[in-house]
C-alpha cells in the first residue's frame, strides 16, 4: 500500500507542476486490491499530498483510512473500476489546452499524432455535467466503457490506465495533443496521417 500511496503523491505533484490540477482541483485513484481502493482527498492541492491524506475506501465507498473526505468525484472513479476489470488507475484533471477543446465543442483530432492511435485511442467529449454531484459519473458511463481518455464539456479530462503511470502518461499525451492541435489551427491546419497507417498503429496498440 505504501508504494501505491507514494505513487499517487508523486503523480499529484507532477500534474500540479504542469498546471493540470490548479486550485485544488482534480483527483487520482488506484485499485489497491480487489474491493479496496486509494483516492485523493477533496479540497486540497494535489501538488503537496502526504501519505496520511490518501483515503482508503472499499467498494461501497466506505472510508477505511486517511484524513479528510474523499474526492467529490468518487462515484465516477468507482464506476470505472466496476465497469473495467483492466483499469487499475483513474485520473481526472483540468489541463488548460484540453479544456479549451472541451469548451469549444471542437473534438481532439485522432489523425494528427501517431502516438495517439497507439497509446490513447479516440478522445471524445462527454456532455456537460455538474461537478461534484454524481452527474459526472452519469454522463461518463458509456465513455468509461469505450475509451481510455475523454473530455468533459466545459470542465476537463478523464483518463483510465492499467496502472497509475500509464494513466499519468495518457493525461500528459491528451494535453500534448491539445497544444499541438490548437497551434495547427492557428497555422491553418495539418496534414492527416493516412488511414492505412492509422490501422497499423491501432494494431500496434493491441500489442502494447
Ligand atoms: Zn473537475
């Protein structure tokens, strides 16, 4: 458990330093073992967590340990573990450029960067949901089932991973893609990766 706790703390710091978790926002969770999970607390900066603040919960969201209250988006995290056996880590953040896309209604492109087809898959935008009310879990349901990364309209991004490191790298890649996509729009567009190459990249992703 200590190892996983420390990983959540480190990743919280890396995301905060990159400006993806401003103002105490964002949340991180991981599956510790069957029916037991770690999740970040609500209303504190994820840049400076300490081990006592990482909350331990069971599958009924009963708090078993940790100071403070669990993330207000706990329902969305628990839904991800319920729906996806392959998912052991969930990160929700507010990265600036990805949130710009989520707010304009423009989709993030799938044929711009090769690594997106290999490491992420398509990144759709889920409808707006009131934060911290359980609505996020409601709108996220089908996206969690079908995607590893998606945006929340006028809000931010959610990524899923087989482990915390994979989820973190996916969040970084979502934001990296959003930055490049935005700049290509300023410069008048980009040359698309050919469909046949995308198909090869998707095959590679199955082996990754
Ligand atoms: Zn949020």
